[in-house]
């Protein structure tokens, strides 16, 4: 059930409630803990998905039987570990990262998680590398969590390279509360992403703190 306040966007998940639930449903083993704490260990920005959202990525990969997946935006490899663990037998994840230092840290974290053979960190500008990566498709799942001003372009690529029925996931689709800002070019790109996704995918926005788009590619 939902009440009018929750339907309008009010959240009942306090810091204490979220921490209690994360501990029970989205706990970390050592590799996940290391990747999640990369901002403390390596000075990386603390912008990875939350534990519950990371867990959701892996569960969704399992639900659709994904074997070939692409992530745009690696950082320290936290979400990549969740995704790679969720892939079926013989699965492969390609995760794209533009910053060489971040890519090196992610490779080490994926190796520590025993996923070096399953997950490949592709270094360089995502738009350039995606052109090359298309040859590995079609893909079962694409996850966007990179620069928001190019989500429209990333969404176009995902539609072209996902199999029919493939899953597109995109984080931060509320764009930090700026989605409807008429004077923001990045917000305009995010709105284009939503408009095109609505035409091409059977989807919805899961009301995570900053919104997670989830959609199946229509035939």
C-alpha cells in the first residue's frame, strides 16, 4: 500500500532504517567492502551506488539470465562486482572508465573478487569505446552510471545494442533534483534520455534516492 505522501515522493527510509536493512539484505564481503571504501583508501569520489542498489543490479541480472552486459561508468568497480556476480555461466561484463587511475583500482578490485576473467575494464572515453564494443553484442543488460550530460547518447547506443527484451538500467535519472531545470544543458540531455526511453523500452523509474530507470527493450 501507499499513502498520498509516499505517492508524491515522501520517503520513510531514515538513515537508521536504511542501515539496518542494508546489513541484512546487502551486506559486504571483503571485495565489495574494499571497492565501496575506495574514497577512503584511494581518494576517489564517493559516488558509487548504495549497497541496496548494488545488490539490486546483481539480482536483476540473475532474473533475466544475463550473460553479456555493459556498464558505462566503473569508478572503483563496486557495481561491476555486483553485476559480474549476477551473470550466468560463461558470462562477461565490459565496464567502461575514462580515468586511468580509477580503471587500475577497479581492475585490482575485480581481480580480488575473483572476477578478472569475467569482467573487462575498458579504458577511455565511453563514446569512442562504445563504437568498438558494439561488435561484442548484442547484450542482455546495459547499466548507465556515468556523465549525465551524455545519457541521451548512451541510451541510443543501448537501444541499438541490446537484444530484444534486453534490460536497460540507468542511475541518477532524477538528475539530483535538476531534471526539469530549463536552463541546464545536462538536464536537457537527461530529459531526452527519458523521452527516447519511453518510446523504445517498456519501463519505469524505480524511486531510489535519485531514481533508477529500468526498462526492457521492445521488439
